[in-house]
C-alpha cells in the first residue's frame, strides 16, 4: 500500500496564526483527502484535494479557513488559517489506493494544539 | 449526503468470545464499506472492506456482512484476543462521492 509521510507530526500554535501541513505520498495517486479528528471523536472529511484545480470542500468547511494545494499527484498541503482553540484536532491526509484492491490509507496525522 | 450510524459505542467481551459491531447508512447508492481499527495515538488502519456487489467477506478471524436492502453492515470478530482492544470505525462511500463518511466509533475492550 502507499506510504504517506505527513509533517509536522505535532505543533502548538498561537491563536490567530496559520499552520500548513504537508502530505507526501511515495507513489502517484488520483485521490487525496484531508480529514479532521477532534479529541476522542470520529473522522470528518474536510475536502478532496484535486490535482490542478480547486479542492472540493464538504459542508461546514470553507476554502478561506482551510486552503488546500495539490500541485502534483504525490503531494498536498492543508493550511489551517486564523486558528482558534476549536481548531485543536488531529488532521489526517488520506489517499485512495490505485489498483483492484482499492481502499483508503491514512497518514500518521498532525496533532494540532491551539493556545 | 451520507449518514452513518454505529452501535454500540462501547463493547466489552471476554477474551475468546465473539464481538459484533453494527452500522447503518442512509445513501442507497453507497458502494464501498470499509472498517478501520485505531489504537491510541495511531492512525486508522484498514482491517477489512466490502463492496456493494458482495454480501459477505472474511479474513481469518474477521468478517463483514452487508445487507443492501436494509442498508446495514456489520463487523464480526471471532476468538477475540487482547490485541483486538481498540476503537473500530465503520465508514461508507456515498454514491457520487469520493471520500468516506465515518461512524462515531466503537471502543472494543477485551477482558482477560
């Protein structure tokens, strides 16, 4: 399966600032996604990162707050903008595996704490 | 959009017994149903999945069943072991969607 590297693994940020999270995959993939997992909660899809075009956001998530880049088939970034304590979560990158088996693999996540 | 309900939220079973976790979904066009295991502080790991053209799939001690008519699917773990203790999430990919909608998770506790 694809190997996903996510950076940083954790960060503590001041409110009002922004953090950019990077996701690097060891193979070309068509579909890349960003999820949020609040403490003790389930995973919620933020957006689909589209290569060469604007990301597709889920209800409740907007581009101004979570701008996403996808410059090629192996890399994406998610920025959490103008952070507040409510943004404290784990942010996870995910890819859909190519080939017959399919399935979705997750990166190790970025644990963000906003103070 | 898709909505996934998962029950129970906590499940405690004796080591060696079976565990069953159930999920329902709302979108009849959903076509893919994975199950993830997440240990504390780690990423979700895919343990088994099933597609809408299959009714049951088994992998050693783990099986998943899908009832499209009733729009529900279940995870079955037999001969549970201490290392099965974790949070389990079901998910569904809705018709026309690319990403996954997750259930709220089940904390599975294996009692020695």
